[in-house]
């Protein structure tokens, strides 16, 4: 557990800036000094399935429940599959790679400043002829 020894000291999973009691503050000082501190378990209702379980501060009764209920449902912009996430944009590493490939192709493809044709690798001109004309114009 991060700062604080109990749920009153933690707000949204982060330390609130104050200890709820001197006993809680003392327990945290002992923990920071490296001393083993026995954590008190409390009965908690699972945020996913609603089951009651004993916890040191966890919100889900199991890893399966956390993965099943703990994220946001999104649609992958590459393959259109729906998936549960905690902040990722793509459903898999493969879709993430595809998006990076498409992004790098867009960045590397420019437009010739002389004739308007596509330029490889983001160049200002597409050919030797356009390069000569470009230098004359400058």
C-alpha cells in the first residue's frame, strides 16, 4: 500500500496528505523504516461482481474480476474489435504496430513544391528535374 495505512488516509488510491490518526501515522513511520507492519484486513465489497471479501485495500476480489470489470470498453480503431482497457488505444500489439506503420507512411509522404506529385521520405521535391527548378525559384 502507498502512503497511509487505511482507507481514510487514502483518497482515490492516493494519500490524502493527512493521517486519520496518530496510530496510522506511527504505523506508516514504522513501515518506512523497514519494519514489518501487520496490515489489518477489512471486509470489502468487490467493485466488479459485488462479492464480499477480506482485503488490505484492494477493490476487486480476484485478478479475473479486476480484468473483467476494471476497465473501459473501447473499439479498436484498426480492427474494430471491442476490448476492455485501462488507457490503451489499441486491442493488441499487432494493431498498435499497424497504426505506427500507417502514421510513419503519412509523415514520410510529402507533396512536391514544384509539380504537386507525392514525394518519398518527406522530401520537398519529387525528382531531379523539380529539384533544379526549385533551386532556380529560390
